[in-house]
C-alpha cells in the first residue's frame, strides 16, 4: 500500500471519532422555547418547479388617514400571516412604503414579531421573493399610536409581475370621547363640592398649591366619593413633597372607581422612585390592560389618549419586568414605549433597552440604543460610565463579528 493510500485510510477511520469531539466543544445555546423539529429536505429534483411569476418580490403601497390629514411620521406597516407578524417596515413621511419579500435587509422586526420561518419564508432562489401560495393567509396593516388600521388581504391580489401595488391602507383616528378621562362621580357630586373642586383646579393652575389643597380637601369632605378630587388632591400633595399623604389620596381615588386610571399611573411613578418593582408591574398592568389603543370598545373610564402617558406607563412596565428578570416582557414594553415617546421625554428608556439587548447578546442593537441615550443626555451624571460601557459593548460586538466570519457552519 502506498504512503498516500495509508494516510487516506487512517483519516477515513478517524473521522467518526472527530465529529463528536467537535460537537462537544460547541457552547450550548441559551435556554429558549423548544424549537420546531427541522424539516427533512426533499431529495434533489423532487420539488415541483414554480414559475417565476408565482413569486412576489416587492409589495408597494401607501398609508392614508380617513380624514385626509397628514399621516404620523412613525407609521409601521406589518405583514401578518396566520395572525403572526412576519415583517415590518416604516412608511415615509408621505405615507409611502415598500416591503421587499424574501429579504429582511430593509425590514424591522420588534419583539412583537415572529422570527420563526414558518409562514411567508423566502424562496430557495435568491432574489425571487415569496411564493404567491404562501401569501394567501397574509394581510398588511398599519400600526401607529392613536389610530386604528384597516387591513389589506393578499389572498385575492394577482400580481402582473414580481412587484405588487397593494393600494392604500386607511388608518382611522381614535377620537377622544368627552368625559372618558373622568370618573362618573363628579356628575353626582353636590354643587358645593363641584364648586370647591373647580376653584381647586384654578388655584393649582396658578401655582397656589396650598390654596388648591384646601379646596380639594373641602370637595372630598362634602362628597367623599369624589374620585377626581381625591386624585387632584394627591397631585397637589405630591408636589408639596408629602408623599405618604399623596399615596393615600391616590389610593382613595382607585378604591372609589377602579377604572379611573390616572391615579394608577401616579402610584406607579411613586413606586418606580421607591424601586418597588412588583408594585410598579401591578400598577402599570392595570393601566395597560385598559389601553384604548388596543381596546377601543372599553365602556369604563380610561386615561386620556395622549400617547405620552402611555409612553411613561410602558417605560415603567419595561423597567419593572427587567428588574424582575422577565426579559422578553421587558423588551416588548420597552420597544412600545420607544415607539410612543416621540418627543422624546425618557432618555433613560434607551439605556434600559441597551441593557436588555446586551443581556440577550444582541450587542449591535445595544450599541445603537446606548448611542441614542448619549445623544439625548450627553451631560448626564452617568455619561462617562455609559461611554466606558459602550466601549466594552463595541469590543464584544467585534469579537462576535470575528467569530461569525471564522465559523465555517
């Protein structure tokens, strides 16, 4: 036997022993939901060939408001298949959108989306998009704070080419019903109580807090079931740095009317300051469970439709979930808060999201959120520490990128 032939025989016998060793050295994946069993690929040539025109590569359309007003700048268009969000893209300031199918390079998928390749997956041939058959259970809708969206089914649309114009997705403004942010109790209050309450509001607007406190106390003395007066009394007491008395007043308001939500948010704010995360989670869930953007048919009393209130509620909810080690819930609430916080008012939200993504080893997104925080709060007390942490994240991200390039897979 020649020298080359002996080497070949030795390698052939050693290969079955090397494979288990190589697999054993690979670090275990982090715990997650059990993956679906991998599908067995059919043998070559067994797949029926589909005509190229049966694949859709690009969906185009526009988002319009029902009253003709300009669309909000943060409209997100979603492709939903079998009740699961499969793809998301932002519309332009004019409302136009373009969704490339079979490629996620121009798409954004937040924590509410489904990343499993079950519905609407790309074809095996690069650049051909998704087969028309796989789109039959899909629809397009828009999501934006303060609006309800129509949906466009992709079942009956027949593209003339690989691109398809789906037309307009119409969003309807969620109008605020007068009196929805108020408890019904004021309309049952005696005239003297209502008069004291109105004078308290006027004094509060003019910065006369001590006087406002006296009027609100008079209102609840005359009519103890005056939930709005208890809430306003709590706000005045909180501004006067009387936290325990404020908490008592807010709690009175919730006991009178459990569907009157403003005092819950105030109590959540106080619990956040005290780092009582279990209480923060309980209170914000009370607010978010009756979110009118998701429950338009609520018959009770809900918060004002100002999305800034909900940005705060989702931010507190995200922070509480993160502190309680509920990372997935923290990510979902944090991303929702980020979408609603359009001013923005909470720079620390981006630092929180950075910590969440770093915890999930998504260093690239953690770096992005950290940079946003430093842009919004360059003079923050912890800015230097955050910059040091950013440098560490960039090193970790570089290590991950290098390992991915060298990993043969």
